């Protein structure tokens, strides 16, 4: 039995001798690499924190103490040390464990975490709560009280929320530890002045002489706490380690480090002292992202969150090929757009690879910016550029747009500025689960006057949407597209029609002189599933399938024509049921005083959908072909009932209704 297999809780970890912990670290790395190669997931971030996580659990008792993760994508070692090895094989699926902290899995996970910058603030809140309830650690009084640890990345700590948290953390009059994992990387290379500050620290004598000078001095300090004595009594040699001049000292946090994040004995020694320190402290730990896997160390960006991969006979890690992604299609389209229009500029918030802007960043370094993990700043910066006459595009995951909604409101929409949002990972995202689903962007943006919201069906429609947005000057505009491959099903020899404000596009249906029995209005990339449903019912001549294109403004003329003729409408969207495209259709019908009882909305239900494959999530949400087919059968029954009522002699045979499993039907 391996060491890892003996660990059901951190209590088992504490029984392992310190000199065998490097062996455990190797087993953890091997387990993570083996699983991620099969399922995909966050690889490099987790490999880099193995020793640090072992040391934290070895020193603290997180059955009582508080451990708050920032971002959460570096929690795999933590999960393996808290008894979840048996579920690792189901990583990122409903049968296994989430790729992020998940309180439903374990009491050792305190928050579901998928957005950066939150750990310090939530940790401050738990520290204050524990103090008020008399449960916090107090030196000499309550040695068994709760300690609080916030685990933060160097790129994440510059996030605005993290700054606010630091500002309050320094006011605490109790133990409070921020562990800063400094690996010199965000998802891509960190950006900004703080990143350069860390670079200077790593390159200075402070780090290169760390272990030699700090350990030598501390060993010779007589009596008392090593850290406290070092801070108050030692000379300049120790100040190499106790960093009085650090940036964090100005927030009221004593700063220790940087220390070697892969030296387990030193980490345990330092953390054992930090555990009983009675005021806020920041421990600066230097790690290597991707540690222990050569390919991840050599290209931490590529292996930040890889798809399933294998190492071939030449020893080169090879990603398993998939279809052409919407992200890649966007990347090529932006390059073309920037080549044709010198006024186009773009930005991303720490996600140049993830959003497809890497190529544009390399080709146009003076017109494309990676601002680091700060979506609010990025959007405001682009608002300033819009004010000076440029055409800004913000490439951002839908889930992270939420962090900049105030800026979309105040600095963009309220000012009437043209600014373009390119929302990758819109809808259900698969293995990353609930923390990353882009299910509320339409609901948020629809509230903004003069905003225009579009969705891409495939690559030609994405190109057309970007072209439309480039020329839209009346306010905020957005296009949303999923984490999926582009379909070629509706691609024809002729060019994709240009986007016309508020107009849908007919994809298929009965002949022009025949009325459809039902109309399906698809907002976005689920037209494939809708077409599969239509074909499964042999109903191509009975159903009009539309690419809705716009959620704001919707095609009111089309809605009026369909409902006026008594044609049932099914709206389909990879977005939440509340406030989405279907809701916009209902509102338009109400505004035009139309009977909306024949409108059926298929959307993400008003519930949390956890990690799994995207196809399985679509099935659970009632957005796969069988669920759409069930909704069509019901629509056919309505059409048949109408014909029986109005023209009984020409009524068609009523189609049996067989609702699909998991179908969400919301009839007005």
C-alpha cells in the first residue's frame, strides 16, 4: 500500500515521518498527472503546491482551523490529503470530485471557489466570526482555538477584492496567516507593477541567499518564538528573511519570506512558528508551477488546464486533438478584424490563451493588452479607449464578466460608449462546473439601455456578429459563444448573411407557401441539437427553425407573425431560464398584447448544475435533442388541437406526447 492510500484524513498524514513526506509528494504528483491525462483538469497549478499543501495540513488542524482557497484550481493535493483519493477517478464528473473546493464533498472545503481574489476577505470574515464566538486561537489562553489561513496566488493577490481584503486583514488583532504562493505565473504570465515587484524579489539576493542566511541566523537566536525574536531583535542578515520593507507591511501584515515552497522540512518549521503568531502575517512562498512534470514546468500556460493528453514514444506530451473550437474561430476572426481596421483594440484579463487573444497580442502588442486578473480595470480601461475614438473589444469568459458588471453599467452603457464584449464559455462549461457556468450574462446585460446582445451559432455567424459589433456605435454590444466545437451543419456555399439589428435568420422549415406547425427559435449554438430533434421526428416540413441571433432586441415582427397565426414557439438557449432570451420573447409578446400561452422556454433550469461533461449537463438541463423532441411533440399537439377546433376536416393525427427525462418546460 502506498503512503497516499493510507491517508483518509489529515490525522493520518501527521503520523508519517517528515523524512518520508517527499515520497508522499511524489505519489500525489503521480496520481494527479495520471488522472488529468485521462480526464483533463488543472494540472500545473496543483503540481506546484504539493509540498506546500502537505506542510499546511501537517502543521495546522483544518478539521477545526480555517483554510480558505483563492481561485480554487490548486486544491487537488488538498483533496487527496482529506480522504478523497477514492473519488479521484471521477474528477470533474458527477460521479467523482469537483476540480474546485466543494463543501458538499468534505467539511474541509469551506467555500465553492472559482473566481480570484476572494480568499482573504472570506478569511477575514471567518476570523471575525470565530473571535466574536470565543472560538479563535489566543496565545497562552486558548491554544486549541481556531486559526485562519488564506491560500492565495501571486497573480490573484493584485485583484481588487484581494486588495480590499488585505486592507482589512491588517486591522485584525489576532492570528491570521496569508500564504502567498508565488510561482511567477497566473494562467499566463502575470501582468503589472506588482508582478514586477515579485520578479525583483526573486532575482535579488533576498531569495538566492534565503536558506543559507535565514536558517543560520534563526538557529542562533536564544529563546522565545523564532519569528517574533527574529523580527524584533535580529540584525540585517535576518531582515533578508523578515522583510520589513515589503509591500505588504504597509497593509499591517508582517511579511516573512520568500521561502522555498518545495522544501518540506523548512516549510513545516516556518509554518509551526507562524501557526502561533498572534497578529496578521503574510508568508511569501516561492514555488514552481508544474513542479515534477517536465512538460508542465516547461510550458505552465499550456498545462494550466489541459485537455486529456498522452506522452508519446518520443516523450513529448501531446494533447488529444478535438474539433475546431469557438475560441479558435474567435482568435482568427479578431486577427482578420484587426488587420482590416486599425481602430480595433482588445484586452483580456489574464486569459490570452483561454480567450484566443494570444495571436493578436503577439502580432499587435501596441493594440492588445493582458491586464492580469482584474476584469473591472480592463473594462474601465477600454471605456477610456472608446472615449478617445478607438473600437475596443473585451475578450472574457462569461462567468468573469460578472466581476465587471458595474463597469459595464457605469462607465460604458451609462456613457453611451460603444464597447464590445466577446463572451467565451457562455452557457454550460462541462468539467469546471457551477463556478464557471456562464448562465446569467444575458439577464445582466439586458437591463442596460441601448445594449445589444447577440449569440453565435457557428463560425460564419461568429464572424458576422463581430463584424456587426465593430460597426455598432450606439452603445454596449456583446456576442456569446460556448466552450465547444463549431458546427458546420448550417454552413453553405453562400456567405453567412450579415447581422441586421433585431432580425432572426431562417435555417430550415416548410416551403414558403406552407405554415409551420411549430417554430423553434434558437439563441446560440444549440441549433445542432434542435435540428437533431426535428430530424428524429421526421418533421423538417413541419417545423421552422430560426437562428434568433439577438436577445436584445428580439425579432418582434417574427414573434408577432408566429403568435398571430397561432403557431407554437419553442425558445432554446444555453442560458438561465430567468431573464434570458425566452424571457425576452415573453416580454415582447406581452408588450404587443399577444397571447403568449403557446411559448415554451427551454433553458438552464433555476438550479445549480455541477461538474460533468457538457453533453451530460445539456441533458440534465433539458437542452439535448431528446428533450427538444419532447417539447416539439407537445407543440404538435397544440397545433393539432387548434386545427381540430378551427378546421376539423383537415386536422392531422395528434402526436403522442412523451416528455424527455430532465426536460425543463416553462409555459407562459
